[in-house]
C-alpha cells in the first residue's frame, strides 16, 4: 500500500475518533440549592415540610444525548432517601423535591434540616466523580393543639352585637 494512502487512512481514522470523542456528553460542574417550605410550621400535626431543590448542570450535552445525574436526600435525624436519578438533556437547571411528614403527640416540636447530594454517573465522559452537596435547608415545626371535637360539635354562640 502506498505511504500517502496509509497516511490518509490514518488521518481519517484519527479524525473520526476525535470527532466521536468530542460528541460525548461531558459534565464539568454541578451546583445544588435547597429550601424548605414552610420554614416555620405551626399547626395541627403531623405537619408536612416540602423541600424544593435545584440542580445546575454545566458542561456539554450534544443534542440527542443525555447524562444521568444521581441524587439522594439526607435529614438531620439520620434518615436518608433512596438514590434517585434525573436525565440531563442539556446544561441548565433541574428541579428536585422531597417531603418530610413529622410531629404529633410524641413529637410536639422539632427543629431540623434536610440536604441532598448529586453525582454524575458513568454515563458521562470522565466517569463517576465525588458527590456535590447542597446547603442544609433548616425548618422548625410546632404542633398546635387540635380543636376539641366537643367545641366543633357545640360551637359557642356569638355574643350579642357581633353579627
């Protein structure tokens, strides 16, 4: 085979390999933020706290491809959620949520937090990397005494002149 043809074939093969490598998704940054709603719960228990999170994915994700981002919530009481995954189809912001139901006769008040971690799975160029943690979203919960059933069944009449 002539040397020019070999050099041409080698250059074409190298170019194809380089082109396909540059078309692979690559995540070069994750950033997380989390907030609790409500921050101060006062009411009948059990109470529900909802956590709204945002994951910012930076990098290169070509059209038609995606990158799998794993995330997991953890709480101040030591509880952890299951691993969950989102499919990032473009650099940008992705929303995640979690809820925590707590409080009652044995836990009339509580102060705690929740946070979450994200990580890039092996689906992106460069493989898995260490997780990135969000801030701790703090909240307080105070259970109010429920209205008695008797009061609800037998409401007191309004004083005269208040109608």
